[in-house]
């Protein structure tokens, strides 16, 4: 085993990472520094530093990364119109490269020779963490305890915690959950069988549609170069925009998705995702693009969005291909400036009106009341575009006769 002197651990304070903290000390006989990232998750982080120190950490960092996450990770992803497999808005995926960056930053600051995470050997997160660290600091070792230890059940983890005096929550969690400012995900329990409907308890951000208000709520969001900058006319910083829209959409039952997806490691998994802010932003941003983006640029962007979303999901945020695609995405958003007004009602987002100083919409061309458009111009356009069809029809007819 490689000699490790100092490790920076991604630490939540839950059962898994608390056990990992003590296990690292016992197994590697090393100093462990914890890093807890405040990403806007609903959990109370007030006691996490004290718990880490009592469990054996030499230092415990709690970093407020909310603005950085919104500005430098969520917003670029939104400019790229990323939805994995057409549905998943990548709430968990986009947080991992930021946490990995913070791990590397602390490791450099503290002179650590390794970082560690609590992702299992079954999921995508191990890949996301480790590809990110490899891209940012290939000289730093990554320790993944779930691929090394023999504590392969909650019973074993609980027994280890009891043996070492590690305090744990008395109540068992029904689901495996991940949360940040953008989303909450639910896996496990009845969700492991795709034939089961989700239990009513897996609602955290979005009220059940049946309980949403019976009257619609209206919202306007203003964008500049593809980024949301104001809600209902009030300019807000990035994290506040996410928080405001999450509350607004969530109380109207907007943002839940129940899907079976294809993990990068090869298996299919079923999860329930609540992403109220992302769902609302995606819909309004797309609506504004309808009047601001050139048709062919939009078409190319949408093709690239599939590959871009795979980069985010699979852990290649710091890859050259994602960075190159981001340059295109950002170029495509130069004129996406304006305001969209929408109705929120019973789980649905209904854009009502959109305005932009960069609008490509011409009322004079689109009107049914005359205008400067010469209808005769369409005849030549159709003749040229039908040329290959007429040639193909003639060849097909000749072939059929033979």
C-alpha cells in the first residue's frame, strides 16, 4: 500500500463519510482533513465541523460554494441546454466537478497527497470525482473506500460506528438521497423496482400536483447572453435566482421526473428527481431562444447538446471536448437577451410572452395582413428544393419498370 501522509475527504457528516473518516485514519495511519461543501442543500451544516473533529479530523473545512456553483457550473450547463437522455437535468452530476475542484484546492493548500470520496463502486459519482481530479491534479491519489473495504452493508457501517463511538442518526433513511440548490434525487427502497410507484414520502422540493394551488402563479425571468439575471424585474445574484425560482416552481408542483436512466458504468437505474428551478429555467430559456437564435445555429446547438450532456453526466466536465463545446454554446448565446413571462400551474410551465432587443422575429414578414413579402418568391424556392425529389422519383419509376 502506498504511503499516504495526509488526505482531504469529501465529508457530509452522514454515516458513510463519518465511517470513512475513521477508517482512513486506521487503515492509512494518516492525517485526515475534511471538506464539506455548502451547495445550497437543505441540510443543517452547523454541527458538521465539530462532528468531523470529534471523529478524528485534524482540520474541518466548510466552504460556501453556492455562488460559484450557480455562476460557473449551473449557468454554463443551462447555456448548453443539457438534459441527459432528453430528461434528466443533471442536478447531481454538475455538483461533482465543483466538489472535486474544492478537494484539489484544499489538498494543494494543505500539502495533502491524496483525496477521498464516499461514492460506491456501482455508481457514476466515483467516475465523476476521479476523472475531475485526474484532469485537475493527476499527481494526487484518489482513495475510494467502497472499492477497498469490507464494510458492504449499512449493518456493518453501523457496527463500525458504534465500535468507534461515532454518533449516527437514530432514524433509518428510506432513500439514498443527494441534494443541492438545484435538485434532490431519490433512489433505493421501492424505487429499485421500476414497476413500483414512488411512495408519497419522496417529495422534498415539489408539492404533489394535486396539492398545488388551484390558481396560477405568474413569473417573468430576464436573461442576458443566456444567463438569468432578474426575476419579476428584480436583479438577483445567481444563487438567489436559483433559490427564488426553486421555491416558486416547487410550490406549484413543477420539476419532478421519475425515470430509468443508463449509468455510465453500464447498468440501468431508476431515480426520482426534483429540479424545480432547472425545469423552469430550461423552459423559459428555450422559449426566449425561439426569437433570438438563428435557425441553423439552434439546430447545431441542439445536436451538440446531446454530446454536451453526456460529458456532464459521465464526469468529463474538465475535458477538452466539453470546453470546446462550451465555447460554441457561449457563442450561440450572445444574442439570447430578453424577458419571458410564463404561467405556472399544477406542474406545468406555460410561456405566455417573450420580448428581446435582439429578436429575429419580423412582424412585417409574418403577418397575414400584407407586408413586404412577395409570395411569388416561394415558387422558385420550392422548385429548387424539389429538384432532387423529382430526380429520385424518375429513377425509382425507371427501376420499377425494369
